[in-house]
C-alpha cells in the first residue's frame, strides 16, 4: 500500500490527513442530517409546526450540506468550503436574531416548541453554527490547508465513500420532504405556525 | 416565498447530484439571496424597524438602577 501511494506521489501522512478530513466532512453531514430528522420528527409526530425563521434555519442547514456533498461528488475545492461557511454564517445570523427576539419574553414572543436538554431550537442553531465555523477554524489552525484532498479523492476510502454517498442521498430526500411540507404548510403565502394552510 | 426558497435549495442539491454543477451553483445562489431577503422581511417590524427595543429597554433599566 505504501509503495503504491509513493508511486502516486502521496505520502502516508497525506493519506491519513485526507482520511481525517473526509471523516470530518462525513460527520458534518451525519450530524446535520440527524438534526433535520429530529426537527421533522418533532413536527410530524408531536405537531410542532415550524416558524418561518425555523424553516430558514433548515434551509441554511441544507446549504451547509451542499458544500460538503459537492466535495464528495466533484472533488475537493475551497469554493465548496466557502459555500458551506457562507450558509453557516447565514444560520448563525438567523438563529442569533431569533434568540434575541425571544430571549426577553413578551406577548407573542416566546420560544416555541419543546426545549431539548433545556435549550430551544434557535439556541441550538447558534451552537451548531458556531461549532461548524469554529471546528473548521481549529482544523485550519492545527492541520493547515486541505491541499492533500485535491490529490486524494474520497474514492481512495471505499467504505467512507459509501457512507458519504448514502448520506448525500439522505439529505436530498430530506430536502424533497421539507419542500413538500412547506408547500402544505405555507402554499405560496406567508408561513404561520397555526396550522397547515392546504389542510384547512 | 418560503416555498421558492426550499424549491431552490432542493433543486441545487438535485442538480449537483446529476452533475450539473453550474446550474446547481446558480440555484444555490438564488436560494441564498432569497433566504436573506426573506429573513430581513420576517424580522422587520413596521413599529421598530430592525431595532430590538425590548433589549435596549432592559439595558436602560439596568443603567437607571446603577
């Protein structure tokens, strides 16, 4: 294995770094998918209809996934990383603003939905966005750039590539379900949390 | 508007999956712009604008107390 790697111009260290980077990307999609599935379970099983800002946070989470999935599909590019970070910043802005809207309870403005581990959805979104941005900053500070990823594609790690492919498809299916759900909840009008517009 | 934002992000993911990279990026860009506009529209209040006076009120109360 080592000899063939050296023939291709990649060292064992580069391969290990590439593996860790791809593992990090897979973990990001896995965690984001789990968050989206949890939000959908709360919506469909417990009747917690998402507010407009909650829906926009879901859009930002899908945007974060786009950049990561693109790294798997068309090879690593800093452009994809830029897209992921752009949507992470959007998620942080929306979630921070919603947290500030509801942090001081007054009529019509209190956190909606069930708290998970004592924190509501927008507060969790702030933590998720800060974690994604912070983790990438930490990775750059400790491991440096991602140059090894341009030479070593995810196909070099078949089992990880398999997981990434399935997670990518899962995100697409989740996006399709959410789009259908928004169509039923909002139609082409403004979204409300009172009920599903098309079912009334 | 929300439906269009969701349709745009879903389309971007599907187009990227099909290998249509440029169209996917165009759809993603449209989604980003529309989501940002919708966010500002959602938080804008005819009474307060984009300010958050309930937070400022709390700070004033603290200042008065001090």
